[in-house]
């Protein structure tokens, strides 16, 4: 079994939260939430089947960051 790691980020470490469309040739588009860190790295969520679900997660993240 491989042990995972956890990185704790402060709100000021997060530059942006956005919904990204993932285009597929083999089926309908999906949507992911992408978090951009100040140091340039991007972290993405699993894909959602509809944009509203991804937007709801992005809104929850923004609220948790105090950016509502």
C-alpha cells in the first residue's frame, strides 16, 4: 500500500478557483474544478458530468476561502 501525503494551504496560497471544461472525442464534455496556487501549480478535481455540480464545488471552495 502506498501512503498518501497531505499539503495544508492557507487562503492566501490560492490564486484562483475556476471551472474547466474537459472536451472528449468519445462522449459529452465533462467539467472539473481547477485551483491555481500562487507558486504556479494547478490542482484539479475529478470530473463532473454537468457544469452545475462543478460550479457548486467551486462556490463552496470560494466560500471556505472567504471570497464570496
